[in-house]
C-alpha cells in the first residue's frame, strides 16, 4: 500500500514523558466508554504506554459506525452487515496510524481509483487522473467538469471564495460558522449544477443538507480533500468486512496489552471520587484513575446528564446542547445477477433524491465477492442521508427505483436477500455550533472526550476527526500522569498559496 506522499503534511510531536506506566510504581487505570474509532484509538494510545485499560461498548461489536456484525439471509446464508460504505482517504494520517498497528503496510486496504459523481441529467464528474498538487487538482477538476464551464469560472466571486483557499482552524470557524453552506456557495456565485454535483454530495456525506451545515465545516472539508493536501482524492477501502479487516486484529492487539474489552456493556453514569472516577455499568460500580468518553452524541449527553458531579455547569450545558444529524438509511441487496461490469464500485449521486450513493460490494470486499462468484449475483448497497421521512418502507422503494433508473440491468433482478438499517446518531455540524462544541479537554484533567463530533482545532473530518481526537484524548490522560504521548498529524493548517494567504490576512486587518 502506498504511504503518505505529501511532503507538507504536518506532524505535531509526541508530548514528552515516561515511556511506560510501570515506571510510576503503580499503573494507572483508564476506562474508555465507546468502542468506535475514537475509543479504540484512545485505548491504543494508553495501552501502548502501559496503562491498564477497560473498554466499555454498548453494542455487541467494535468499530462504532464503522463496525460490522453477523446477520443471516432468508436462505440461511451468514453474512456480515455494516452501516455502509466508508472511504479511507490517504490524508487520514491518524486513522491510518491506528490501522498500521496490526497491518504495517495497510495490505488489508485496497485502492478505488475513481469516485464518480452523477447528477439528474446524466452528467458525471470524475476524480480519476487529476493532478495531486493544489491548486491544480481543483482547477483541473473544475476545468473538465461538465457542470462547471469556463464562463462559470470567470463569474466566481474571488473575494467571497477566498476562505476556501485560505483555511486555518479555528479561524475559519470564527469567520464562517454563522453562515450555512448553501448560502455561502450562492454568495461566491458557484454554478447551481456544480453545487449539486460536487459540494452537495460532500455536504450530505456529513449527513446534513447544505442549508443546515456550517459553511466553515464545508470550507474545512474542501481544504482537507482538495486545496490543503497533495495526497489526492483517491481512497482505499477494506478488502474484507470491517470486523475481519480492522477491528478483530486490533482487539487482539489491545488484549495483549492489558486491555479488557467488554462489548454489550452500557455505561449509565460516572461519579467523581478522591482518586478518580466510579463507572456504573451493568449494575456494578468500578473505580478508574481516568476516563475517556468516546460515545456518540446521544450517548454522551445521556451519560453527562446522569453524572451531576462531573464538569462545570457551563461545560455540561455545552454537552447537552450537542445536536444529532437527521436520520439516514442503508439498504443492502443481494441480487441474483451481476451489475454491468463497467459500473464503478462506488457512485455518488447529486440532485437525485432520495439516493445519495450506490456501492457494489462484490467489486472490492472479499466476503461479497465470494458470494457473487458462488451464486452469479451481486451485492449492492444504497444510501439515503439526511432523510426527511420516517417511512422506511417508502424510502426503500424509492431507493430501489432510483437504482433501476441508473443501472437498468438491475430492473429484472430478483432480490435474494435484503437488510435495511435506519439510524439517527451522527453529529450535526450545524450553523453557529462550533463555539459551544465540546473539546477533547474537559474541566477535569483526568476526563477527556473523543469522537467525530468533538472539537479539535485541526483540519480533520469524519473518521479522521474521530482518530485525531482519540490520540489527543490519550495524550491528555498520559500527560496528566507524566507519560509520553503520541504524535498527531494533519494536512497543513493554512492555505497552501502564499499570495492568497497574504491577501486574506490584509482583508482581515
């Protein structure tokens, strides 16, 4: 697997300290509440320094929103189900560092060379063959896009669009967080067709309609994937379902380092003690020296609400004010015939509601490929983000109708098996929320937060934000105990075009 190629990537060195907790005389104990990417990253960071770690995960599997579990089709076939497709971009340095603990060359990931986007008029944008270096990557994408003409490029408002090329965090949030993404794109005269096909697809990958998404979050995303990184927009996907490729090996790695992993265990609250914290779960109470809360939004709110003696009143109010994005639906179909061979493994769709993307799992995932080879069929996954209806059956039919329109060869296919998931547990990066978003550090030095909904002042997003906050949460507790931390990496936290940076600085004076 190709390693990082961007020479301008930034490394924040590991905080200094003792190499192993055994040197303290008594090993500290830490509870990690949540076994998703953030929690597993924090657990890894602590366990590697000799801390005795216990991971509490309420679900029966690890990985959080990138987890997987066993299901059975109507014919008795055992399959691994998940919450859907995830793209592991090359600039996800902190996530890839976690996965490299058990897969040093990342051989359990495989590249997808393109990420085509389709709109309602049949126009397709593609990321294949783009230059990797900013700003030429974005210029080339716009130049060859069927929805972005040369005339559109001349009509862009350079003054209003300047923040896209000069992103730094947290400054971009101070400037744009009170504006929604849709209004911002209108202000820069971004052509409507290109807005639907490019920005809206990415916006909805945050599980939000552009009218509900902070423009600062959109700009940070644009920086992470386009103008702040030379890694390119190609990405990798696991070669097997998430448990087999990612989390089972990591669980073995952790249990070999004093980590007790408890799935199917819900933490209901925690209390402050003179030495640390008392964790309540499953009708029992256990004491720990430190805690990382790496839950989803609702789980964090519930635990903090049930734990009145932790934090300050203002901090608790900020946690309580965290919001959840609208629901989304994942529909996976096992069909009795293949999808046409020229179809891409992944297709994003813009302005084709309610469908947001189509994945062909048998093109890249081993378990699905074996099933397709054995049966002559295919495994297709459909996503609907920011859903506006709770009528899941109606939404399922609408998704399948869109599939048949876009891939006509599926119209006569028989559905051998199907599984539908309806979830509402992703963070909302809403307009004006940044100032009150909880940070990794809390009023208590022995308590840290982690997750993709937690604020960290770095240009990261989605899975990479979860991993970055996980490493940072581990560093927070390690520093409290005088132990060495771990490095944190990111794309540059500033625009890469110096002239534009100076221009932006002069306009802000």
